[in-house]
C-alpha cells in the first residue's frame, strides 16, 4: 500500500518502528578495511584507523582478532600484517565480531563505551546509558534482530531498506549506513527486503526478496 504515503512519511514510519539503537548505529561508521595481499601475508593497511574509530587499544584488538581468525600477526606502523592469505570475509567477520563483543552497548547500541575490569571479568561500560554489562551481549542480540546492529553490509545477508532514488539506468538506490545499495526492479518509496549479492567497497548490489 506504499502509494498511500509520501516518501518522508514512509521513512518516518519505518524508522519509528525501530528502537533508538538505530540512531547510534547509523552515526557509527567503521572504515572499510583496506586489505591487500603481499606474498604469503595479508595486510590490513588502515588497521590503526579502524582501532582509532572504535576507540580501542590496537594490541588488545589484535589479540582477539588473531584468536578469531586463527593465525599469527603483528602490528607494523598503521598496518596489521597477518600470516597467510586470509579470506576477506573472515577478516570482516573478525572485525564485526570484535565490535559487537567489545564496543557496542547491548542496551542502547551506543559505541561510546569503555572496557573495565570488575572483579576478574572484563565488562563493557556505556557512557551513553550508564549500563555496565558483560562483553558480547550485543552479538547475541544481533542474532535476534540483524537489522539492529548493522555494522558492515555483507554479501549473502538480508536487510530491510527503503528505495530513495534511482540510478541513471533506472535501478533503485537505497542507503544503509555509509553504503549505497543498488536494487534493480524497484521504485523510489518502496520498502523492500533485499539480499546482498556483491559488495564493492561502499557500494552493494542486491536483489529483492520481498516487498512490503
Ligand atoms: Zn548504553
């Protein structure tokens, strides 16, 4: 029934159905990892930049990521050098997993948090809502509502988007965080569930799964 509403009304309706979490999550932008392969190694060229954005100690992030990926590695200047040729998706998984476990507040979705020790446990303290909680809860909540903690648009995942415009070829264009999503066969104002087929840096290509 989308013809009943103007685009602004649609947008407002869609957003009002999501908790405030969305606002935090949309302002928080993790730089797209610049991954290059050098010989037998994998290099994340903007590693320090990523750590700066999430406001975490590069050494602590490294420890967690190496365990997650299952390789050895070291920080070199602004870069992280991993042993072996590591699949891009595995690196994205590790970064996303880190952020959901060690950065994002599970209660309000804010990334404005810090790691503190309570007794002998590592806890996540949120500066936005004051919650102090065990690390990793946001990751658990992601499984219940993938749309809530979108950090990086990933191939194979499904998202609800609103078509905001069209490309010169007439494909629909939606925005999801700092990504532009190209969706053939849809019109501006339509709210659709899409599946991501391909991601090229900040542009993703998707197909429609269902229309609302
Ligand atoms: Zn919070």
